[in-house]
C-alpha cells in the first residue's frame, strides 16, 4: 500500500519524523507507525527508540524479510 503525503494528511496523519532524530520531544498522546527496512542501523535506531519511547504506542511495519531473522537482529540489540 502506497500513499502520497497529501493522501496521508487527509487520513489525519500529521507528523513525519525519522527515528533517531535527537531533537524530537515526547508526545505520549500520539501513536507511532514505524516503517523499517531491517538493516543493522535501522534496528539499532529502533531499539534505542523503544528504550526511551517518545510516543504512546508503537506499530512496527517491516520490509519483507523472514520474521525470525528480523527478531534475531532486534533482540541482539536489545540485549546490549
């Protein structure tokens, strides 16, 4: 599913930010939908984000990859 930014705004989605941006403020009233390409760098950023969450809820969408491989990478960062 692909939407243009104008279509997303019509669906009441208002904020786009990169995970890992240091200047983001905490907004517990918002939900985060994270579209993540499962690279080592992205998984590290996602792990750091979840250690210090900025949003009230997280929904994580990943690019096609075996779920076990994604979780293996993710948990290796969580342990550290």
